[in-house]
């Protein structure tokens, strides 16, 4: 300080230089702070900008105009190259990989065709293409109700708003086929007004109400899982194909089995064993809630929709996929371990669960075939009752675990518990069948057919794949272009109305 005052008293102009230099620095700092504040506000505005999106608009592009980052990552779901040891986005023929399932699902659509899910981007196409939905050449044709579309498209909430929920479910799949065009997207999870998370489909809210809970009164972190639980859950079609989540007795395999037993509900009668069967859907949420990540407050979105940054902007990655394709963002935000170690942790758990799943599967296949043999040798309903009840429950336990593709990682212990109980029941079923055969005077080795490949198994249960595929191809060639045309015309109509400056109401009407 002394030096400066000496210098200034000798050379007064230095004081002016210092003064102006300080002014320039202060001005630049001010400018810098202003830019930061402005950028931050712009950042917030990226989420709360006033948009003119109609809340029921089912078109991803209409929302994506305002949110290009989320839209672009969403669109990356078109890429289906990733494959992990058991899962990933490639379309794989699971019946070819595992012919046991042809026998387990005999008499039910899944024995015709069962592919690994490719992802949200393909949800509508996959329903149109699978042999399970048949080849409906007319609105009243085909085995499936409109309820099938419910978790596939934001066109469904739009239609429900137009025609009423129960009315929607009462239609056939083909009757509304020309109305279902857009795969799962923005409107499935977001309010248009402020982009907060929303429950767009009625079933989860109805189920919460039955359980004495209010879906509008849950934490933000819970919503980051509950948006997924709109669809990634066990469900069945009740009266008039009304969609129901069977959680009234609880969410574990045995709780849901009890629910179905109380209602004497069966999805189908198995043509070989004649057991009244249950088909599990995909109880991802139910099983996830029994795992350590759920119990520590981690949500589905934390792993499947991690935060990412682009140009300094932090946002949610909307490419929903196997987290193993993005370990650094999906896991390493919380875990310090290397990528290789985390993958090993996942595969170890999946290997153990799959080992038990495969064991249960082959005991179940034998039990169906042996029950068939017992019937063919004159067994009576009375003799078979207990064995069939055990087969129903053993397969339900298998399917509950198997149909939740992520469960082996989400909650390995619950999966192993469920499969272990199933294995116990399946062995018990075989013992009962052997006892029936002994009663009938048969004591030799039960001769079993060769059903070791998809083709052999399908021929054995009487599926004519070529004929099914030919009918499907005709449907895809003749009907799908009509549905597509109707959808494109409808969407063009909205777009015209939207651009019309005199138009004030919803452009979906
Ligand atoms: C409107 C219903 C719906 C909602 C909501 C939904 N999903 Fe899905 N999800 C599906 C359907 C249907 C498929 C199968 C689509 C296909 O492959 O044809 C699927 C597939 C997936 C897949 C498999 C993709 C792959 O690469 O194999 C993952 C992972 C997934 N969903 C995670 C989630 C997560 C996480 C959420 C919540 C943030 C969520 N989903 C919300 C219906 C939904
Ligand atoms: C399966 C459900 C789901 C779908 C489909 C979906 N989102 Fe999101 N979105 C989320 C979740 C979960 C978050 C994180 C929200 C939070 O934690 O507040 C999010 C966050 C956002 C945000 C807030 C900013 C951010 O990035 O975190 C915007 C904007 C957004 N999504 C736009 C879109 C757009 C546009 C689409 C369609 C192209 C879309 N979303 C489709 C679930 C979904
Ligand atoms: C938001 C934080 C968070 C994220 C993201 C996360 N985890 Fe975890 N993980 C946890 C917590 C918390 C635990 C429980 C450990 C504890 O409390 O000591 C846990 C436990 C585990 C365990 C031990 C579970 C067991 O079965 O004993 C494994 C393995 C694991 N995580 C792997 C992963 C992988 C792989 C990913 C990415 C796909 C991941 N985690 C993502 C927080 C997270
Ligand atoms: C701690 C991280 C984590 C959380 C939380 C989590 N998952 Fe997963 N999920 C995974 C991993 C890891 C896999 C296995 C992926 C693989 O093997 O490629 C997986 C697999 C899946 C799959 C099968 C994906 C495929 O490629 O076919 C679906 C569907 C799924 N999860 C949905 C959900 C839903 C719904 C929730 C919430 C109820 C959830 N996940 C919560 C990490 C997580």
C-alpha cells in the first residue's frame, strides 16, 4: 500500500489508470453475471415455456417441437442394435431360443410367436405384426379386444376421452385399429401444461383408489416409477374386457394367484394337461418393489432415463433401454465400481435366476406331457384335480418371474423365492400324476414326445405356422395400409385446424 501511495503522489496519472481499469473489470463482471442469470432463466424456460400442445395430442413431433433434446433422445429408440447377455433391443425369437415355452403356452397365443421387446418406439408395429393378434380382415375378426392397445399408444387416452373408458374396452382390436397410430410417447407420461409427470391411463389410478391410496398424492420420486407402472405391471381383462390390475390381495406371485383363485379365473385351458392356466403379463413394477433399489428410494427413471448433458444443458435422456448400454450415466452416478464389475454383478444375478427358471421350465413341460399321458390312459377329472391345480400354480410362479424380463436384476432374491416355490409345486404335480398312473395300473417309464425344437413342439401341439403367417401377411398387405391412411388423414386434419388462426378450441376435436 505504501508503495502505491508513494507512486501515486509522484505520478498522479497512475491513479486514473487504476480507476479506469477497475471500472472496466467491474463492468465486465457485471456483464458476466447477467449472462449467467439469463442463461439459467433460459434453462428453466426450456421446461416451462408456454406451449400450445393439446394434452391429448398423441404425436411425438407435436411435443418434440418444443423439447428437441428430449425428442431427439426419444427418437434414438429406433436403434435396436444393442444386445446384452439376456436382454437388449434386438428382436429375438424367444420360442426358437427356448422351445419349452411352446409346450407351456400350448393353446394360447404365445405358443405361436413370442419375441423379445424392441422398445417403446415399436410398440404399435409389434402388435400389428405379431401372430398373437391374428389377421383381422374385418372389424369384428380376430381374437383380441381393443384393451390390447391400452399400453401401446397415446392414441388410447385420446380415444378414451372421446368415447368413454368402458366403451373403449368393449371394442375389438380391429375396430379401433385405424385409430391407433402413435407408439408410446410424450403424452403417455407428461402434462402438456408444465411437462410434469402424469398418469395418462385410468387403471393405475383406479387400483390405487381400491387400495385406499390417492395417485395424486405421491412424491415426485415415486412418480418417476409410477409413470412406468401404468404399463409395466401384471394385469388381466375382466368383464367386457375391462383392464384390471389384480393387486387387491398384494403384489407377490402367491397374492395374485389367490386373487385369481377367488374368482376362479383362467386365461385358458391347457390342451395337453387340461389345467386351467394363468398367463402372467410383465410384473416389472411389482417385483421391483421387493428389491433393494426400490427400498433405497431409487426409481425406474434413475437407471432407465438417467440425466445427460448437451451444450451445458442438463436434461433427462429419453432413450429408454437396457441400462447396460449406458452404465456410466445409469449406475456410476451412485456406484464407484468399474463398468466391468457392475456388468458382472448384473450377469451373476441373472445367471442364478435363469438357472432356476430353466429347471422349473423343464419340470413343467414334463408335467403337462405326463398329464396328457394320464388322460390318454383313462384318468378321471377327480383323479387329476390336485395335479392340475398344482400345474396351474407352478406355471403361474414360473411365468410371473419369467415374464418380468428385468426382474432377475431388479429383485433377484424375490425371483429365486418365487421360482423355488414354483419348482416345489411342479415336482409335487408330477408325483401326483405318477400316483394316478399307478392307480390306473401303469408303472413303466412314461413315453414322452420329442419337442426339443420350436418346429417339433409347434407341430406336436398342432400349430400350422405357415398358414398363420400367410394370413398375417395378407392382413399386413391389405388392412394395415388402410389403417395408416386413415391415421395420416386424421392427423393432417388436426394440423390444418391448428394452423387456422380463427380456431380456438382443441384441434383434436
Ligand atoms: C404406455 C405404456 C408404457 C409406459 C408408460 C412405459 N412402458 Fe416401457 N414398454 C411398454 C411396452 C408395450 C413395451 C414393449 C414395446 C415393444 O417392444 O414393442 C415396453 C418396453 C420397455 C423396455 C424394453 C426396451 C428394450 O430395449 O428392450 C424398457 C426397458 C421399458 N419399457 C422401460 C420403461 C420405463 C423405465 C418406463 C417409465 C419411465 C416405461 N417403460 C414406461 C409400455 C410402456
Ligand atoms: C415413459 C415416460 C416418458 C415418456 C414417454 C416421455 N417422458 Fe419426458 N420425462 C419422463 C421422466 C420420468 C422425466 C423426468 C421428470 C422428473 O424427474 O421431473 C421426464 C422429463 C421431461 C422433461 C423435463 C426436463 C428434463 O429433461 O428432465 C421434458 C421437457 C420432457 N420430459 C419432454 C418429453 C418429450 C418431448 C417426450 C416425447 C418425445 C417425452 N418427454 C416422453 C418420462 C417420459
Ligand atoms: C440413484 C442411485 C443408484 C443407482 C442409479 C444405481 N444404484 Fe445400485 N444401489 C444403490 C443403493 C442405495 C443400493 C443399496 C446398497 C446399500 O444401501 O448399501 C444399491 C445396491 C446395488 C447392488 C447390490 C444389490 C444386491 O442385490 O445386493 C448392485 C449389484 C447394484 N446396486 C448395481 C447397480 C447397477 C448395475 C446399476 C445401474 C444399472 C445401479 N446399481 C444403479 C443405488 C443406486
Ligand atoms: C438400479 C437400476 C434399475 C432400476 C431402478 C430399474 N431397472 Fe429395469 N433394468 C435394470 C437392468 C440392469 C436391467 C437388465 C438389462 C439387461 O440385462 O440388458 C433392467 C431391465 C429392465 C427391463 C427389460 C429390458 C430389456 O432389454 O428387455 C425392463 C422392461 C425394465 N428393466 C423396466 C424397469 C421398470 C419398469 C423399473 C421400475 C419399476 C425399473 N426397470 C427399474 C436396471 C434398473
